[in-house]
C-alpha cells in the first residue's frame, strides 16, 4: 500500500518526464527543459578479458516537441588475452582506447498527456568504430555486455540508419513502457558465405519495462529487451534491473545491471556466457 501511494503521488508529480532507465532510452527528458546531458560508465569481464566503456550524450530542444540528439560511445581495454595481442600484428590493434560509431538523430516528443508519454525518433551513425570485423574481438564485449542492444553504436560496417520509439503508460501503481528500435546497417561483412561480401543487415529490438517510484526521488524497474538480426538470424534476450535516483531538481544518477539470458552469450551449455555488464551514470536536465 505504501509503495502504491508513493508511486501514484510521484507519478503525478513527474507526469511530464520520461521514466527511462538511461540516456539512450530517454532519461532526463522533461517537457519544460531546454535539453539534457548524460555520461555513463560501463564494465564487463570474461575469461581473462575485461573492458570498460563510456557513453556520452547530449539532447537539445529547439522546440517543446522536438529534441536533437548526439551520442558518442568510447571503449577501453582493461585486460586482453595475450594471444590476442600477439595475433593483432599492427600497432592500431594494440590501442587500449577506441571509438564506437557516433550517433546523430532527432526525436518527436509528447510528454504532457496525463498518464501517457511517447517519444519517436530517427537518426544515423557515422562508421568510425575501432572494432574489428571478428566477433571474437574483445572490443565487441561492450555490445555483448549490453545484451547486444544498439549494435549500430559498436559494429563495423557502413552508415547505419536507426528508427526508434518509446511509449509509457501509467497503470497505478506502476508504469509500463514499450520500446521498439529498428536498425539498418549498410556494408556489413557476411562471413557466413564464400567468398565473403558486404551486405545490408536489419536488426529489430523490442523491449518492455515495468517500473515505479519507491520514494519521491527513487525509481526502480526491470527491462526485458530482445534483439534479432538478419545476418545470423539469432535472437538475444536479456534481463536488465535498474535504479534511477534524482539528485536535486536537475541531476540524476543511474545504476544498471544486464544479464544475457538467451542467445550466444546467454545461459546454456552451448553458449559463451552468461555475459554480464554493469553501468553507472550521471545526467542532468537544463
């Protein structure tokens, strides 16, 4: 009962804000603000390998209903298997820091309807990633540790075209949210055929969330994202509990844990997992 009362009161107080887990899904988006910024730090490890990554984002609001957004992922190799270093062969492969693919896009917003909020947007990535073609590359660990979500930020190839939407519905005492993203990646190497050639790949990633306020400033929830792609026609499913804490009127902190459940990095005797990832973030609305 106490949880229901707190969630109901805080849900009414924050009706003009997206109740999202992180910057990519819209955390910090409020109807009366001019923009938002966020920085997230992630970590994952497996079999004598460990990586960290940062995800920087900025969203500016030229109009109440419009956001222009930019994202930059950066990866850091902490521990790499010795044979990987030996086999890399060139100096570029030895760099412990690499860029992901920068993303630029725009989002349409509707945040003022009581009990209902949505965001729909589209954008593209620039093919600047330092990730190599091999899926065994340690530099793909940030992608795998995030449940293989948002492959356009890390996978090599050409330009990616991205469309995504988010719908939030207040159901008392919790909020339900639904995400759907589609990613078209151009000029991706297909090593499943001989001779290998570049091809266009489609990824679909739906997700559902259940979340609510346990206090006026503390949001907790769980996210269940799935991704499927035409390159290998496999799907990955992960579970993502998260916490978001308001720090005053404009700042917020986030903590996210991702566990791969189904798929090549999930739980099972034929998988390489389960691969997991931790993420801490700090953001601001302005």
